[in-house]
């Protein structure tokens, strides 16, 4: 879902096909064509360690990512079983 909703991510503006979908999203496999070389912003753990550790605790960062993921799922009316469980 993230790869199909990148229009509001400045770091990925050059990856946007113009419709919010990443040009490296593989529609057939639903995966990333450049997974091993994907940008830092696409690597949650590494982006926290290198960028966001100054702004958030690791727990806060993961909770925010989970919240965004769940919001996208809700907008697409995906089954509740796919929701990321967020613990406090």
C-alpha cells in the first residue's frame, strides 16, 4: 500500500508515476522491483536509526508508522485482520 501512495513523500517525488504510485512497484507480484536498492525512506528500521531517532523514540516511530499503515487500510476497506496492532 505504501508503494501505491507516495504522492505526499517529498523524498520519493522522482519515483512517482504521477498518480501516487512508485515507478518501481511491480503490479504483478505486488512487490518492489528495486527492493535491495530501495531508498532509505522505504526502510523503516534504517530510516529511524539514521534520520528519525532525533525526533522520536523508537516506540513512537513504529507506532506512527503502524498508524499510517492502518489508516491506508481503512481507506481501502481492507479486512480488519490486516491491521497492525499498536501497543502502548
